[in-house]
């Protein structure tokens, strides 16, 4: 990738003067970068692929059925929301429309992530009603994965397990609460709160169920150990219950989110960005988990009735955003394959995407900045 002139000049000037950059200045700087990086990445992609990561100087792409396919369109929509730039909007539509046939393909639970970030943001920002049939069809498809005996949506169709449900699945429920069967979302969130969470409010990654709804096994896939706290899994839990509290107004989900926040806040490192697993202090950080948590902490700060927790959540989110916007984590324009953030961990036990950019880190970073501003 060609290098662009350094956009971090404003930051360096502020630091040189000994003045802390304001959050509006920081936000402006990041969205200016996003306006360069994300359209460039889009320009490198064909009609059936989306950017996934950047490794060995190569932009690694993936087909549209892979779970991350909604994040580039989503990041472009968020950048358009901030900048109002028509060229960014065109790129956002281009990337969104790649997913228009997703509902007629064989899918998995992640259709929630895929459609809410792309078509959900497109509808929210443009009001284009052609998005609605796709969002509703996707929600029906997701609800079709719910088994009434088990009381949960099945995450993966995979012979390794009988009926696997991963904590990540909490994120897909917003497609149901907005465009489908809210009761299915509520049932899924209720049973997940009972079976996934430990007494200290850390969560298992995967719970496998028998046909009668009883638990076969609780384990990890992407974390360090079955009993450890995989950082992104904790982030999905915090975000998922905060979102369900907003979408349903039910106190039980707000309380679950508050307990998860209460577990996380004292365990996060000084700069706010978690190690990839809470049991692996000193190993790689996971910027994606930091960005997801920041976005969730800001929303929870506005929902909780506990004023101390509210303040702590907002302070932690600001710390996380400042760290992510520092040169340690934020790429320079023209580098990093068109991604914004460096240093995420996809699947360390599988030796896949370790200490690299990932497209979902960028999405939740931009969302967190918009939420902080609002
Ligand atoms: N949802 C998959 C992951 O968080 O890696």
C-alpha cells in the first residue's frame, strides 16, 4: 500500500504542547483516517469478497458467507454518518449490496452480525425501504435456528457438537428484536445467562446441549482453557446483555450487563485493552475486545441506575478509546491494508489471526466513538 502523508500530526502537536487531545478532536482524527482507509480497502475488493485481515503485507479477503462480511459495509456506514461524505456512502452501498443474496444461502447464527451492520445501518441512515425485506427475511432465518425444547438458537451446524451455542450468539439477537421474533431473543438471552455464566460473571465460550435442553459440556474454542475468560467472549457478553437491556427494557438484562461490567472493570490492564485471554497476562492484546467493550460500556453508562458504575464505565471507555487512537494501535493512513486498528487476536489456539488487524475491531471502534459523542 502506498503511504499517505502522516495524519497523526495533530496528535503529535497536541502531545508536544503537553495538552491532552480533546475527545472531539480525537474523533475527528479517526474518522478522517477512516475516510481514507476504508474506501481504499473497498476499491481493492471484487464483487464477492470482503476484507478480513492484513497479514504479510497482503489484504486477506473472505467470501460473503463468512461471519465478518457485514463489518466493512458497517464501518463505511458509520464513517458516512460522521462525515456525510457521498463517496463514502457510495462505497457503503457497494459493500452492503454484496450481501443481498445472503438470506437465500446456507447460513449460521451470524446472519445477525452480517445484516445488522450492513443493511441495518443502511436502513437507519437512509430510510431505504428495500432493506426491510432483507432484514426481515434474515430475522426469520435466524429464528428458524431456535429449538423450542432446548430454548436456544443453535450457533453452528458442525458434527463436533450436538447443539453448540457460543456466547458470541448474543450479538445476533438484535436482528430479532428489531426485525423479527423478540420472544425468541428473550428466551435465548435468559437461558444463556443461566448456563454460560460462572458465579464470578465470566463466561464460557461454548455450551453444548442435548435434545432435551440439558447441558452436555461447557468449554472454550478460541480461549486459552475451558475454564478461562477469553477476552472477546467477555466483550460479546457485556455488549449482548447491554443491547438486550436497551431493546427490551427488562431489568434482568440490565442487571446481567452490570454484573459483567463489575467483573471486567477491575480486571482490565492500566491502558484498558485486554490481553487476548484474561489468564494470559503478558501475551498479545486484543484490540477488538477493547473496542467492543468500549462501545458497550458507553451504552451501559447511559442505562444503569448506579451512578458510580455509570461513571466508571464511561471513564473506562474513554481510556480504551484514547489507547486505541494512539500510534500503538491506530494505523497511519496508507498502511495496514486499509484497516484502522492493529493488534487484534482472532483465534490464537488455532494459530489464526494473531496480533493483526481484524475488520470487526474497526467497526466497534467507530461505533464507540459515535456513541461517546452522542
Ligand atoms: N464470533 C467469532 C469471534 O469472535 O471470533
